C-alpha cells in the first residue's frame, strides 16, 4: 500500500505541475492578446524605410508622395473585423496620416526620389 501512495503522490505532483503551468501560460497569453496593439508586417529589401512611393490603384487613382509602412497582420486583429479589412497595405502621408489600401486594389507601388 505504501508503494501505491509513493507512486500516486509522484504522479499527482506531476499532474498538478502540468495544470499550474497550463493555467499560467493561458493567463499570460490572454493578457498579451488583450494588451497587444495593431501589428504591422515590414518587408526587408522591398522598399527602403522612409522612401517615398507613388501608389497606383486599379481604379486609376494615384496617391503620390506617401511612405510605405507595411502590411497589417491578420493575426493581430481581434474578432468582429471583416476579412476584407484584416489585411491592408499601410502608407503614411507627409503629414503623418495613415492611408490603408486593399491589397487587390493596388496595381503598382513606385518608389520615387521626391514628390512632383
């Protein structure tokens, strides 16, 4: 009977440890998701940081002299956001206002030296 208690105590300690670690990491993940902001995916070697671009849309409209910031991360958006708005191309005007485009609406992203 004593062997049973020793084995049961060891197995119970391992199970309790696993339960405590699972609860801890679940709590950490919950708080990380609740406090996390909007994430932007940047591409290395795509467009140099701070360079101005002209964004040509398939509708014929052109946004001239904006800075390419990156793409919105689909996994960082919380529930309730439509799929069409979850992945967007993010640019910034010279005044600091952000402009978001649908990826399928962008025809060309042209890197320019100056705004003309």
